[in-house]
C-alpha cells in the first residue's frame, strides 16, 4: 500500500472515531473496578523477539491463596490492529489476574499503521511461546496457559491457536474469543460503504492493502478449513448481541464444532462491540464469565 493510500485509511479512522472518544470521556469507572489494581503487581518488560522489540505487561495476583500451579492467561488487546494498548486493558488484565489468582501477560503488539501483517501475528505467537518458558520461574502451570483477546485481539488469539496446533510448539488449554474480528474481508465487500468505512480501513491497513490476504485464515479465521481447525483448545466465545461480528463468530463456532473441538458460547444480547473492556452494557457479567471459564478449565495433558 502506498503512503498516500495508507494515509487515506488513517484519515478515515480519525474521522469516524469521535463517538468513541466522547463515550470514553463521559463514563464513570466504578471504585470496585479500580480496586483490582491494588490486588495485583505489574511489571513491564520488553521482549527481544525475532525482528522486533515487543512490550509486555506481566500482571500477577497478590492473593494469599495464589499457589504454585496457577494459570497463565495471555491477552491481546483490541483496536482494529491499529489502536494501541491503553488503561482500559490495564484494568481488564488486573481484573482477570485477581479473579483467577494467577498471571496475565498483556501483549502490546505492533500496530498496523507502521507494521502491517504479519507483525502483530508473529509477535503475538512469539510472546505466547515466551510465556511458556517463564512458567517455571513464575511457579505457574504450563498445562494451564490460555490465550484470549477482544476484537482484533480475538482474531490474533484464534490465529495463534491455529498455528500452535499446526506446529506443536506449545499446547494451549483454552482460547477466549471476545467479539473477535474473525472476518476482515466482509467490510471490504459490504454494500454500505459508509457504514463499513471504519472497518474497511482497519482491514486494509492490517493487510497492507492486499485484499486477497484478507481471505486467508491467518488474517480472517472464518476462512479456516476443517484441517486448519483440528486440535483447537477449548474455546469460549463471548458474544455481543449488537456486534457486527456476531453472526461471523456463530459460524466460526460451528466450524470449530464440526472439526471436533469443544466450544461454549456466552451471549450478551444487549451489548455492543467493545463492551467487556470499555465498561459498556453487560461488561461485568462478561468479565465474570471469562474468569469462571479460566478457573474451570482443566490442565491439558
């Protein structure tokens, strides 16, 4: 994609993002949610990975009952592959770490304004692989490592899970797909160009303008074949009823099931895209469902 085309897409994202900023400025964050920050310890590191320096936040529960063998959850933030990690992700990860009495690794992967695919994908996979090597030092159970993400981050979680099953380099116990952006092609071909302009910009920037790439499972998991979806970890799909990816993720659920995987879906019919991290609608119920699922997930053999 030329510099001019890239700037055009960035301008679209800037032009269509006003409502989100107004919403964020007007909300009130509950004290009970802020309190989770006092229940964890946070450390920032920069991983030197092939071709990149990747910041990660390691969030550790301070709970007295955190014992050796605790779970590890690797989180990929949302934002259309272009908006960076922010304080909402910090709060979410604190909530999850405290709730599971374990460890969350939050990956601040490179954004596509300067680093299109495969940067975020490669960095996310490498960060999960690194997390497995740290389990002994963290006194965590490498059989209880899960991945999850929101929107674009859910896409990365699905793509990482497929690659892990293919390579066998590590074995995940679970993937959490939270209103995952699992079809980045549909916006490009949508009839209502104005309605889908923002999503189209996200998609084209991530794929560096390559529309054919948007139809590959590694960029749009909905295009995965039964072979691609073999041996996937237990999957929790968090559904926002008002999200444009709702039907896509129901279809993805069906594909996972047909490939012989265990899948559960929790529905939040009154919720919008972004709700669970941005503190909208049924966000507290969604976060509790994620905590409960990680706690209940058995270790892989």
